[in-house]
C-alpha cells in the first residue's frame, strides 16, 4: 500500500499521514497504560517515520519491517531463555482441544525454533532493503514473510505430529 501511495502522492505527505496514525496509536497505548513491550513497536515506528519524514528517505521507511522482525526476534529470544513459552501460549489461545503432556513438552521447546525463523526473516528483510528493488521489498514486506511464516508453522506442525512429540518426551 505504501509503495502504491508514494507512486500517486508526494513522499512526505504519505509518510506524514503514516506518522500521524502511528503517533495516535502510540498515544492510545500510553493512555491505556500498556506495557513497555506493547509500546515499543509503535514507538519504534514513530521514530523511524520521523527520520524518514525529516530526511525524505524511503530507505528509512524500508527498515520498518526489518526492525519489527528484529524486535520479534528479541521477544522470542527472551521467551526461550526465560522459559516464557510463547509458542505454548499461542497454541493454547487458538487451539481449543486439550493438549497432552507430550504435546505441552514439545511446544515448550518451540520458542528456540521460532528464534531461528525470526532471525532468518530479519536477515532476509535487511538483505532486501539493501540489495533489492522497491518492488521486491514491497512484495516481501507485504506477502513474502507470510509465506515464510506459514511454511515454518507448517513445518513445525508436521514435525511435531510425525516425529517431534515422541522425540522430545523421552
């Protein structure tokens, strides 16, 4: 959407509108007294969009998805090393059936896998920002990373069903 908008409108106008939306969202999070982690992402977006607006730099805007991916990498690293079990928490929220003890043990170890997936995603984003066209960046930032995540999730589910639960519970 961003690439399409800057094709038809002045760059600073588009970035300014995005910046205002990000500021309003951050203000909403502050008013709601959200946690620091919940305010970090909109705060980083406001910072990057401010830099992009000031310097009229699309390169700055292109770093937003890479920065968000790096933040999520850090969240999974924290979950992995501090035993917060993010994957287990997500699974319990969206999977309504009761999990067996073996499945719970397998899912507790899933954060390490997602650290790897998120770091790969961050590296791909950074590579694309620095070495690819705006069209490739727009595709990966809007659709490509969904394909990566869906493939990674599918891989984790298949591994867990076929092999992982048995191996991780011995």
